[in-house]
C-alpha cells in the first residue's frame, strides 16, 4: 500500500498513483498529494492500475478531493481501474462526477 | 627447412646434399620422379630440386604432379639444368617450374636461390594458415548469427493480433536490427508499445533488445505505467550496456477506452499526433535522455498525457527516416516528413518508407529505419475463459481481540487467505469491499461507538479518522468474530461479522444519497452482495456473496 504523485512534463497534469489498497489508511497522504497542487495544473489523474482493493472510505476521499479542487481543476480522471473496481465506481455513480477511463 | 633433391646421377645428389647440409638444410634424395612423389606424400618437404632427364618419370612429368600435391601452399620447384640446354627452359616454366639451377653448381647462387624460395614458401604457409583461420571464424560467425537470429526472431516476434492498433515497418540496415518495436496489452486492456533505437546498428546494437523486451513484456503484463517501465529499462540497460551505448526510446500506453495516451519519450525524434487528413495536431518532443545513461536517482519519470479520440493517430519513427540523405547530401528532415504525412489521407508506414527510398534515390540504407503509427482505438473486449472453482466446502472463523483490532489488518489478511481457494481470487476486490465495509462498521460504530455524522461537517472526514485513531488507542476490551463459509454447491461465500459492541441499527434509505460523505458503504454492500441481514441486537451482520 503506497501512494506516489507525478506531474506531467508540461506541468498540466498531476497523476496520483495508488498501489495495493485504497482505504482510510491513506486519508492523510491522499489529501497531502493534492494539498499543495501547482496552480498550473489543469487535470488530476488518479491512476488505479496497481490498486487491488478499495472501499467506501476511498470513495469518500475521492469526493473530498473533488470538493476541494472544484474551483481550480477542470477534470479529475480515475484511470486504469481493474474491472471490479470500475464496477464499484459505477455502482456508486461516480461516472457522473468523475471521468472514468 | 627440408630440401628434396631429385636426380638419377648419384654424383649430383651427393654434391648438392653436401652443399645444402653445410648450410644447415635437411636433405632428402630421390632418383626419379616417381620416388620423389612417394617421398612428398609421406614427408614434409619445403623445396624441390628437380632434374629434367631421369628414368621412370622425368622432370617435366613430375613437376605438375608435385604442384598438385602441394595444393594451396607454394612449394618451389627448381629445375636442375645445364646452361646450354636453353631450349628446355621454356618448357620447365610451362610445367610449373619456379626457377633453375645450373650445372656445375655454384655454391653462392644455390644458397641465394634456396633462401629466396624458402622465404616465399614461409610467407605462403603463413597466408594459408591465416586463410584457414579466417574461414573457420567466418563459418563460426555464420553459425552463431543463425542461432542469434533464431533467438531474436522468437523473442521479438510480433504477432498480428495488434493490427487494428498499429501499423509499423522495420527495416534494419544489416542482418540484426538496432531498432526494436514491441507491442503488448495489459490485463486492464491498455495497449502498450515501445519503439527503441540502440546506438549504432548490427548485432552489437541489437543485443540490448533481448533484456529490454523481457522487461517490457513482464511489466506490461502487470499493467505498469509507462514511466515505471522506462525507469526499470533504464536501470537494467545502464548496468548491462557499455557506457558509450544507450537506447533512445518512446514508450506509449493507449488506455482501454482509446481516449488517453501516456508517453515517456527519451532521445527519439519528435512524435506527431495527426488527424484523419494527416495534419499534425500536436508535436511531442523528447523530454528525457535516452535509456541506459542516467543513474537511478537522476532518472526523470515525467510523462506526456494526451486526450485523443478514434480518428487520431500517433506517428513515431527512429532517426533513420529523417536522417535519410539524397545524392546531394540533403537530409529528408522533419518538414518533408510532415508533408509526407498529409500527402494522402490515412497514410500507411509502407507508403512513408517507399517515399523515403525514393528520396534516397534507392541508395544503400545507412541506418536502421523504423516507423510505427498507432490508431487511437478503444480496446476490443477480450472474452475470458470461465473461472474454475474449488469443489471443497470451506469454513473459517477468526476471533479478533482488541490487540489485533488496534494493530493488525485482518481484512487484508483474510482476503489473502481466501484468495488461495481456487477461483476466489477473481473476486478478491469485491470480497475486500464487503469485508472491509462490514469490519469497519463493526469497529467504528460497534466497538468504538463513533457517529458517522461527523463526516458531514467541513473537514469532518479527516476529523472522523482522527477521532477513530484516538478511540482505538484507548480501546480496552473488545472482540470481533468473523465467520466465513464457502459453499461450492451454491457458488456462494457467506460472511458473518459479530462485534462485542452494544449494537447499532444502520439506517438504510432506499434512495441512497450519494452526496453524503458516508453511508455509501452500506448501499455499496447491497449492490455487490446477494443478501445482507442484521440480527436483532444490531451487532451482527450476515452477508451472502454469489460467485456467479
């Protein structure tokens, strides 16, 4: 379980990648990942390619982020979900609020 | 040096033998041509002194036979003649004679001639030796190349299954390609490709392709991000390759939806995103140094992200294309390349390569030449093989006391244990979600008695987890019992989670309010589980999950 972040070459995209388990144990570090976001950033990608598990606390954290960044960020994309996680996001109607790729 | 004297007159033989032995040559004697040939077949002879007129087989008949026996190495044949016998000189040369020595013998002349021919003989022997070595090495290399070529073609074999995504053309300047192009698909459906150009060309440049391809395929099969793949490749190549060798590369991932591209680009010429007409919409410039140069801590992971759609194509090529020269020494260069891209709609790599060849006026290709065009298409659904399940009924009970509630991660451990049952692993994300929700409810509301409404306040989310951490550290006596049952005949897993708390009644609204920061957990449970029930006290939940 870990979290890493990366800005794209042009500084316009921030990618937050979560490995293993996405749940409330990450509540601090997840918030921290976008707390000092570069004002240049236009898009945030939450990359779940290496995320095996998530629960409702992860959904809460994503909504929290959406709320915090609403003023500054146009798109928040949840990318590279495994099928079961994608289904969890769909069940939670997250596709209405996030760009799920 | 061993000299063979062939003469039927004993006096001549003795005379020559004495003179030669004085000069430290070994001498063999034959009385006619036939005897001489016998000796030549058995012994190693370096120079032959041959009389013309002899019984049994004369000098003219013997000379060509000696030459034949000698093969590729120069074996000097010096005819013994009299000065008056001028007429036969020409014939001596015609049958293969190399020189003459006249009777009566002059010691100085004989010595000079023998020495000169001995030197030529030695040079010829050396040359022959080298020729043999060369032949040996040539054959050896041929054989090794065949083996290596076989390995390469197996390791880098590109099946046609990615035709829809990618049109590519590789043409190496020599037998082995210092360029490589790899394609693979991740378990999540993303399409990946890598275009690499090693320093130089030929076998030396191609060796790096083997470890690189292994890493690429292994990492794509785990669905890693392009910058992680680049990092790993850089690490391995910098430890394997000599310092003057590296690999310029582009690593591209097209997401399953075909809508987003991630590119790590180091040291290759510009990539172009083009539309249907071939017009360049965006130019992607190399961001990084080539792979195999930087140390781990210097390595940069920045990637380029692009939003794309089905009409768009990404063009990538090694420098072989733009650096192709025509007879005037002009390079093809970027501008001409971009013109070619829009010369026809939906241009193929074949057309680009044939343009390049026309431009070079079909002169010999100077460098490896590779080009690939990726079509930004959504992934085709891969039909999955049906999952096989274990037929053994399985039951598991876990008592989690306060110590473990505080310090262990029982949900993850349980999911790991359950994933070992054949077929269950496919469901592990769902099982984690069910167990995690139920267990955390039992901890948060059952054992710790926290109120979820805190989460609704500004910053409440974080506050809730701080309260939780505090409450956990003060926890005295508590127990959570998880009971898992796997029922193969029903294809179901059931979980019951009972806590030592005083019970709570979850408030399940039919219209689940997703704007709320909490309560999402239970509604999710209802969607994923087949059945959920609570006991009357409100301290035990039973969840049935269908594997079908």
